[in-house]
C-alpha cells in the first residue's frame, strides 16, 4: 500500500490553507502522572503505625517487578514481627534494655522508614509502565487500526449512505468528527483530495474528474479504473482507500 495512511482529516479550504496539516493519528498522549490516590497508598505506613508497611512495599515490588523492593518488604515484615513478638513476650515494665532497642528499631523502621520510602517511590510505582513494543510495532498497530476504521466506514456507507454523508465519510476536506480511517469519496471529493491518493499524478486526477463528470457516480474501484482508463495496478489502492457514496 506504499505506506499510505489515507489523507489527513482536514484539507485546505478555498483559500488554500496549509497542506497537509499535522496528522493527529500519529501523536501519542503524554504520560500520565501519579494521581491523588497514590498519596493514600504512600501514607498507609504512617496511618497504621507501620503495620501496613510490608504490604505497601510488597505492592510496589509486584507492580514494578523489583527484587530490591521485595527484599525491603521482607525486611519490614521482619521488623514488625520482631516488634510484636517482643511486646507480647514481656510485661511493659519488664522488657530488657536490649529488647527495648529492638522494639524501637522495628517500630521506627516500619513506621517512619516505610513512610519515607513509600513517598520516595510513589511516582515510580504509579507511573504508567513503559510500552514494551518497538516503534515499528506501534506503527503496525496504528496502520491496522486505520484499516479497521476504513472497513467500518465502508460498511456504514453501504448500509446507510445518508448517515455516511452526514458524517462526511470520505470527505477529509470538510470539518468532521467521524474518523473513517482515511477514506476518500471519489464521487464528491475535490481535486486536491483525489490527488492525495497513492499513485496519483495530475494526469490521472484529470482523467478521474473527467470520467466523473461523464458517468455521474462511480460504484467501485473497478468502475473508476475502467471509466478513467487508469493503470491496472492502481485498482487495489483505490479499493483500499476510496468509498463511493451516491
């Protein structure tokens, strides 16, 4: 198909505005940032006095597939377990001095340390995961999506021509909201849009327009090729990128 993706959605008007305009279909949305809910996740260790820290960091480890975060979650879990075990093993006033130090380390490590770490890695944890596909794979997916849109628009033109005309299927020269995947209505599109089809030359555009004036309306790519005496290899290109509304 010569890599043709169909004409852009808007063409020049009578005054000949810029042609072609930037193609919106090749632009990708900017990466999303971590939302407000990520702050609740990051502050869970603070609100729970450290008890939620192992689970909070374990969530981050799974989401980011990080071994060091998984190790951190295990360490925080050990701190919490040690803290609870010592507290349950002794009366509050009879806790040995060394054990008291372990309680402080376990409590502060899981409580304060977990809160600080969660806040530090919050953006990283909730940032969108990078797209593993290559630029070529994304381009291929986009081309397939455009082809699907063209097929859907052609089906609409066959089943409900009036609605297709209202949606301006095949008319990239007119303002519209419906995305037809880059189709051109050869029965109504102006010359500069016809010229944007693959393989077109000024001579071939002239042949198509003269044939259109003679026959009135085309019904298929084969009809256009025969009526306008086009080279045979253009028939498949026209079949892919054109539509024929009455």
